[in-house]
C-alpha cells in the first residue's frame, strides 16, 4: 500500500462545503425539500400532493420499504453495540462505540422521515380533496418564491 497520498485524519471539523453533523441528520429532509421547492410554512411533502395516485402509490411503497430497511439496520447495529459493550473487549475504543450509537440515532431519524413520507403519499393518494387543496397552496407558494416556472405572456 502506497503512502504517497495518505488519507487525512478526521479532525472532527467539517471541510468547507461539507455538511456538519447537524446538517447530516436532516439530509433526507433537505433533499426532499429541495426537490419539491418546499418552504418553512408548508407541510412536509406538500409537493407530492400534486402527483397522480399511481405515482403516490409507488412513492408510498418505496418509502415504506426504505423505512423498514433503516429500522432493520438500526436494530442490527443496536445488537452489535450491546454485544460490544457486554464483552468489554479492550481493542474496542469508546470513540467507536460512540460512532456506532450516533449511526443508530441517524438511522432511527431516517426511519421516521421515510415512514412520514410514506404516510403522506398514502394520505394524498386516498384523500384527493385534501391533495388538491395542499397542491394548490404548494403551487401558490412556489410561484410566490419563483420556485415554479411561470409562462411569459406573448412568448
């Protein structure tokens, strides 16, 4: 193994442009919000209200599946953490245990967020009147903040 380009040691500080721990915890929310053009005064996932029931069903299924994956991963890591703590192996560093606990926390947050996305997709799929009203409000907000393309007159 060459040491010409050593891997930098993690100093615990985020690099320029790199998300911090606080930002990391909200990556899924941030991604969804950017994709939908959501704002602070809108219900989470309001942008999906405009989608057709077939697409909402696909989102519901995919988000539910991802939520289950996150929960399973968190449970497996919790079992591993429990085993590592009980064995009190001197080769296991406390920092590694802390990193594992942080990862479990992030997975549970992701599980909650994916589950919420699944539930909202299901709500909009089954409640078309609610979906229509939320979609209208979302479109108004998006137009107000120039997140929605507006056709130019005469062009």
